[in-house]
C-alpha cells in the first residue's frame, strides 16, 4: 500500500505539499498540484486506507456527497438522509459537488480520510475512476438518485419513465404537438434517461423529437435560460418546453418572461423534480415529482445494512405527474368546492 511519502517522492515534492494538495489548500502551484494528483492516481494512494482496513470500531458517521446543494431537490434529499441517519444512531457529513466531478472526488477522498463508516453518493458524472476503486476496495457505498454503470453497489433511485409518458400523454390530450426538452448533462445517468424516456413517449403518439428541440443543459438555471432563448428564436418555437430538472425550469421561465411572453398562453412549461415553489408561481407549474423522502430514507437504510454486515438490494421507486396550469390546463372550477 502506497504511503504519503511514496506520493511525495513520485511527484518530486515534500510530504507537506502532498498534504496541502489533498486538503485543497490554495497555496500550492498548479504544476505541483497536477503532479501530486497524477502520483496519487498512479500509486492508488488513499489517506488512512491501511488504518481504516485494520480498525474494528465504527465512527457512527456517514458521508453524503450530493450533486448540488443549491438544487432544492438535493437540499430536501439531504434533509431526509440526515433525519433517517440520526434515527438509526448515525451522524452525516455532507459534501457539495456543485455538479463538478473533480470536486466530487475531492469530497470522497476527504470523507474517507475522516474515517466515515460508509458513503452515499449522487454521482456528478458517470465515469469516475475513484468511485470504481472505492467500490472495489469494499468501502460501504450506495448511489442515490444517480448511478454509475459498471460500479457494483446498491442504487436507490426514482424511475421517471412512466411519469414522463403520463406527461406527454397529458400534453398530447391538450393539443400540443411541438414539444422540446432541456436535457441534463449527457455524462449523467439521469440526464440520458430522461431524454430517452421523453423521446420514447413522443414516439408512442407518433411525434418526433428533432435535434433543434433538444437543448443541452447542465441542471443549472443559466443553462435553462440559454436553451429556452434558442428555442424561442426558432422559426417555429415549441408549444411546450419540458425542463429535465427544477432549476433549468426556473431559468426557462425567466427567458420566457424576458421575451415578453406568457405561460401558458404563448408557450407551455413543464419540469422534472417538483419543488414547493412551483405551486406558488404564476401559473403553478406542471411537474414530475420524485418521492424524495422515501429515497433519502431508503438510501440510508441500505447503507447502514452494508455497514452492519447485511446485504441490501437496490431500490427503485416511481415518480408521478403533478398536473397544474402551466401547459394550458383548464383552471379549476371553484364552484365544485362549494
């Protein structure tokens, strides 16, 4: 097993410099940082790996690395993870990857160095050599919401395909035919899955998804705004824009309003990942809701099962369509409540 001294020797730096790089200290030069990272990867070095493999005690601490703490969906997920962990006698340390794979890997390394008992991760992309190494080394780990093909760990996620089919059927029944999607990153499993589910649902109604109606986003509001601006500039803009997450939907709404257009009179808007705000927008936004609380609790239970020597299975829960009024739905008949 490589030591920190081995890393320092291979990188041609001091042990202190290696330590600063591993802890993301800003005083290290870019060149030295690159050489240290290369040496870490080449030697397969992981801090405290030997000590961790020999210890028999537990810290009763779990690590959670989420894709974006500013995304309300992940904020809510983290809340339920923390609640369930506390109920089972564990504490949680949270790392925010900010949709950046390199920051995700930094948090994973740091958490392992802190001797956490297990990891919950929502991968920022589908290709991390570190994640594959962690799984092979036997560190208890569960993927939540997203996953990495080929990495053999339990996955706790929602399946949105049926809900997307319901959404497209709903839009078709309202008379909409030109539908567009703001997709998530192609490097994420959820980004790919939602585009393919949308395409298949359109095909079931003999509708197509031309390339000009697919906009590549990054699960951030700015990308939703930029893609929607491009959609609106088309000779024939889409009748409804489906944003593959809530932040991109808010960016799309900004772009629509900035263009002087109205939802749903001029263009419809729907979103994946329902959030409490959507019921308060004007109009309230039709969205696909994931069972966030159930996902967070199930992920913690699966991870604790591994930590405590049991063998959990992956868990897949259904998402559901929540119909509101952002796609041209008729206003509710208030007289029916009298």
